[in-house]
C-alpha cells in the first residue's frame, strides 16, 4: 500500500489581502476532517505573478511556527514549465530557497507542467541539487509532479518507473492545462472526464509505487433558482469516481472539499464491517483448510481477500494519523476489531 | 483470425467433497453449449492451500481418461506471483509435473499474477524447460497469462509482442486482483469496468496474434424479493460488452455461464444472414467491377467487407469444432450458404 | 496550436458515372461552409478496384484547373497495407505519379492501413523518395496516416514522435478496419466508440505536434416511420464528442457533413463572447496584479486562461482562411473584439 494522501489541498501562498498568508495559515491550522493529508502551499498558478516573491516569503516565514503542529505533510508547488526555460529557472530558485530556509518542514516539492521523461528527470535533479547544497541526506526530499501535458502522458510509463528507485513520490492530474494542451473544448460547459487517462494514471502510479491524485474541481459553488450553494454533490461524485479506480486521493481547493474527500477516501462503517466479516470468515476457512468460502453469496478466495484486507489496513493507517476522524466514523467495538484482526498479505 | 476461445472455463481441480475432482470431471464431460472451448483446471486461487497437491493429482489422474473425448482445449492454471518467489517455485514444480505426466493432453499452461516483461519471460522459460525436459517438440506447449497487476499492464505492449514469435498464446483479464493492486474500491458494491484497459488488452492481443479473454463475473446468483436466481442478465451484459470490443471470449465459472458465453460469442442467425447478404452482394459488385456497393442503406467496401467475412468465418470454425451448436443455431440452408460462399481476405 | 483541419473530406476519385470525377470536382468547387479544410481525393477504398488507374488520372487531370481556387489543402489517399506488399507497391507508384504530375497542387499524401513504426517509416520514405525524384525541397510534401490496425495503435507513441522532426503531419482514426482488425462485433448494429483509444490519439497527436482527426460516420441517412432523412443529429453528436476531447477535426463523407463539422469545430458566438469576457477580465486582473480572478462564478487563472485564449485564436485563424464563414457566424463588433484583444500565451 502507498502512503496516506486522501487529500491534496492547494492553498495560495500569497493573496492580495491584509494578511497575504491567510489561506496558507488556515490550511496548516485546520482541524478534524478539514485537515488535509497533504497541504500544498501554491506559489504557481494560484498566486498572482507580482506576488510570487511574497508567496515564497510567506512559506519561509510561516512554516517554522505552524508546520510542527500540522498533522499532515507539506509540499509547496513551485513554478515550472517543460516548454519555457524562464519558468524552470524560477522553479529552481524557489526550490533552492525553500529547501535552504525551511527544508526541515518539507516532505517534498510539487512541480507542475512537466513534459517528457527528460524534463521530469530535470525536476528530479533540481530537488537533488537543493538537497545536496543544503546538507540534507540523499532522498530526504521527494518530488510529486502534475501530469497536465500531452508530452508527460505520452511518457507516463517511463516517468512512473522513476518511482521504483528514485525520489519521485506522486502523480497528480491537472485537467485544465491538459485539456488546453490537447485543444479540447468544454462543450456545454463540461470538460471531458479523461477516464481512459485516469485509469492509466492509477495503473502507472501503482506500478511505480507512487501516490495518484485526481484533478481539482473548480465549480466550487453552483446556483439553483437564484440561490448559490456549495457544490457538495458535484465534488463528491468526482471524488467517488476517483476512489473507485484506485486513485489514492483527491485535489482540494477548499476546507469543505477536504472534509468531503477525507471521508470518501475512508471506508464507511458498513464497508469496514463487511470487510471484517470477510477477512474473519476467510481466516477461519483457511484454518479449516479451505482456500475459498462463500460469504453473503460472494466467493472469497486469495484474490478477493486482498480487497477486504486493504480496507481494514487503510482504516488502521487513518487511525494512526487522525484518531479523531476514526473516532467520529466508527464505533469503538468495530475499530477494535479492525485493530486486532489478523491481516495476511502475499 | 485467432484460434477459437469463446469460453475460458475455470474448474477447481480439487474441492473438499467426497469426489474432490467433481468440477474437473463435469467440465470435461459437459455437452452441447455447456462444453467450453477451453477448460482450465484451477490449481491456483480456486483450490484451497491444503488441497494443492491433491489438485495436481486429480489433473494427472483424470486427464488421460477424459481429455481424449473432450472437444475443447485443456489449460491448467498453476500458482505464480511476480512478487513472491515461493509461488513461482511452486508454479515451476506444478508445470514440470503436469507436462511430465499428462503433457500429451495439454494445450498449454495458464500463469496468473505475472508482472513486468521479465516476469512473463520467466514464465515462458518455465514452460520451455518442462517441454525440453520431457522430450516435447519446441513450442508444442503454449502459455496464457492472467493480466491482473499494474506491472503487467504497464508493460502490456511489450508482453503482447512475445506472441509474435514465441509460445505466448493468450491474455486474460483478472479484475479482482487488478482492482486490489491499484487500490480501487467497489463503491456501491460495483467494481470499475476498466473499459480503457479492456480496449488496450483487445488491441495488444490482436497486435501480437493472441487470444484476449475478459475477467470472471462472480455475482453468479442474485436475489429479488426473497427469491434467489441465476444472474443470467448480469453475465450476458458483461459478455456482450466484451464481444463488442473484440475480446475473443469470456471467463466462465459455471456451465450456465459457459452456455451463455458460447452463444454470445457466436453470431446470431440474423447476423449471419445479414453478413452473408453483404458478402454475396459485395462479391457480385466486385465481379461487376465496383469497389463499393450500398446494401440496406450501408456502404460496403473493402474495409467494411472484412467485418462481414469474419462473421461467416467464425461460424465455419464453430461448425468444425461443435456441429451440434451450429445445428441448433442455424437452419440448414443458412449453414450451407455460410459453408459455400467465397470469402476473400486481404 | 496545430494547423486548421476542422474537416477531412474524402471524395472517391473515380466513380462509375458518365463524369467519373464528379465527386472530386464538387469537393474542390464547394463554397461557404461546405468547403472542407482538407479535401482527400480517395484512390483507396472509396474507388472500385478496376477504376484505380482512372482515379489517379482524374486527380492528375483535374487538380491543375481546380486546386488553385480551392481554399483548403489537398491530400490524396493512396493504397497501402502494412501486411500486403502488393498494396504498398501500388501505393509507392501512385505517390510517385501524383508527386511527379501534380506535386505543386498537393499538401501531402494520406496513407491508410499502416502498421508498426517501421511500416510508417516506410511510408515516410515513399513520400521522401518521390519528393527527391521530382525535384521538390525536402519536407515540402507531408504525410498523414490512417490509424486503423492494432499494430499502429500499439506503436502509437513512437509513431506520433515522428511528428517532432519529420514530415508526419496528421493521425486519422479508421474505425471500420480497426474494429475488424480487433475482431470487434457491432452488437445491435453499433460499433464500439473506442473512447479510450480516441483519448490516446488526441494525446499523442498533441505530443507530436500533429493534427488528430476522428473516423467517418457512415450512417449518412436514417429512416423513421417510412421517411428517409439525412442523419444530421447522429453526425453532429459524433463530431461534438470529437471536439470535446481535442480532436482537431472530423472526417466527412458528404458536403452536408462538411458543413456540420466546420461549424461544430468553430466556436459558437456565445462561446466566443464568453471567452472574450474571460480573456479581457483576466487581462485586466493581471494589470491590477492579481493572478486569479472569479468571473461568472468560475476562477480564471493562468491555467484556465489558455482555454479561453485558444478559443479566440481559433476564430482568428478561421477568419483568415474563410472570412465568409466568420462573417456568417459572428456579428461585426464581436469579431472586432476577437481580432483586437491581446492574447498572452506561455
């Protein structure tokens, strides 16, 4: 199983307000289900061109105070573009500055708009160089890339294989830039879902041992009969589609989205109970020497067992990281079963 | 056209009953539409861990008596796992034993849970070694692999190219393990359909000259208003989706499924009649010197002709192998037209 | 952005009528929205085997008179087959003859039924040789291939990379031959849509800088309650699906289809107006130092901006090539905004 990243929440690192670090701070201080697994201070497209420098300063200034009490991981998104050297130069400078000043509080760096394999290798090199220059151990800082160009998708199998023995940790889909790069058109206001590509993203991430994350959902608010409301169903539908095909987490633009995605990527109580029934039933069948058993009309064998064991294992890992979330989701006896059952893998 | 494999029926080679070979025997003795094109004695996930040895014994014991009168092909599934050397060792031993004892009655071996290209090459090597050790001609025993890991899907184009000049004969999808390997979740009890992957599986199998087979459908029975029934519509829907995209056959877990899949992967009488009309009409147009003709409002040219000729050719091949099935499906005059019309390919 | 090819209209180069060049002529003389961006005189499957020679003669005879006044590009489709040397020999002869006689009037050659990378390289070589033999500058004649075999799809990423530094200009999908090559079946008369493949075609074309075109729609006419009608909705649905995922244009078999596809692949007046609002609004936000702005409830940042700018750029290019089409589609003030707004890319 890959690391926990149910939520990849971007927060503009500087906005034109009195407290320009407002969203960065609120992301790092969020509690309960609004706390993301990964917080991504955004120095790239979410920050205005003339505020990039202030965005870097905000990250450098706020992380030492807020990161130690933040339960998740911290992954700033810097500037980059496979087809523009100026952006790559700015990205290298930002990576160098961040690692040098607050490297202790970073898990890695998110690099957008990467292109073919060689461009991703350049991004790997930029992180390795900053790490070396500032005295960090080799591999202590990781890289996650946004997959949002035709070039990156064309080379996806090779890019993902960098995860096998390198610092690459995650693949995140960027549908807006991707659609623009392919010349796609939002007929009736809807972008394509790119479901074939998302299947491949999930596959290659699993093959390379990487986290796979879906793209942002930007229709945060909708309107019906004159009333504007938070678009909870639209986002939940997207997150469910992502969970179904094995994406590990979803992109969040807002604490409410984080709260939803954390829940969807977490087994429900009834899913957990059903998985425990299957795991316990199969464990018993194995003790009695049977390799397959029919439970609730469904055959459980070595192959199907893995699914149920994965469900239980995920709950354990969320419980380790965010005990308030598991306490709210499962009653004590169910959680105790999840913690104590024997999980046999492989 | 690839070889006939409308049905890939797995039968547990040993079950905890008085006659532990019950399903193996009934698979080999099935008649009419319940007779599969390929019978797969399952020594892997369908057989309990403590019955693996008995499963091998059952295959060795029963094949000499039952295989000669079985009309289809026989392909045992052995143990294997790309990420577990112990399983691969057991698989090599099982292949060696089966080829040594009943190699005359085998068409090939099915190897599950393969990984990247190098792992599939290892499986090829295991079959080649057993063949050589027991005095069979090179290439007389073939290999079919279950595609059910992210690693195998990542390397699918290269794996399928082994079919061009090697003993690889088929690609079979394994959705349960695959979904688990990607961390996919069965939201609302439904697994993803992996339709993008199935398109690619069909493509790569065709490019490499391999048979392509869909995954098992395990909701064999369903319930409505308190009554449990054989889930005929659910399975038929899946088999039809598979036929549409060019999968050559479907996985069967039960004689009723075999009976359905044999029928769906067989042209209907009206499809055959329509194909014959188009083939005969186009043949006549060609004699009159026209390269395209409009028949029933549809243009038939060199390109569309191939579809119709393939339909007729499939009927001929089923008629060669299972004359009772064609006799039940088509009236004599239609079958006679199918046997006598001139099919021009390439 | 890639070159303009909203419509790829094939016209049989010889038909068994008194004027055998009738469709070739009408394609080159079409006006307004019925004028295709690319006209493809079809010497391959649309022309009867015994009329191939006459088809070549018709192209050689008619182009000098009609091509100079035709606004679009001219791309004859010759014979070819990756698995049949006889077809490739005929294709080489046809390319040689066409380039030698009317090379001045050709933009390139369309080669069907290509296979793996090496076969596409052979087709590239055939065009290069004809170009050299007849004294044309290197690269003055381009190649577009029809992707309609499992072999070509298996090698698609490598084939598309030929576009990076070679004469390959376009990828066109051929669903009828493709479905036949995979052994797909038209259940209920419907072929599969191959949506996973079309996503990949769009991606690889964009990665290689190529034009991507969808397949032909051959149910030109439909019937309801005894009345036969031109199937306008069926074709429009397909073209819209293609536009959404970033295919640059659609295959047309008829002037009415050309007229529809030219319109669908052209922004509507309200799409143009909305894009202009977003572009102008974001330009203003940038001047005020903000990198993102909410317009009509949607966040516009550097990433989303590209989509809107592409819409405006497309309108400009159609206006350059076909001013009667833009005059009919947009009022003067809207067109003036599109021509004068500042578009910032990269």
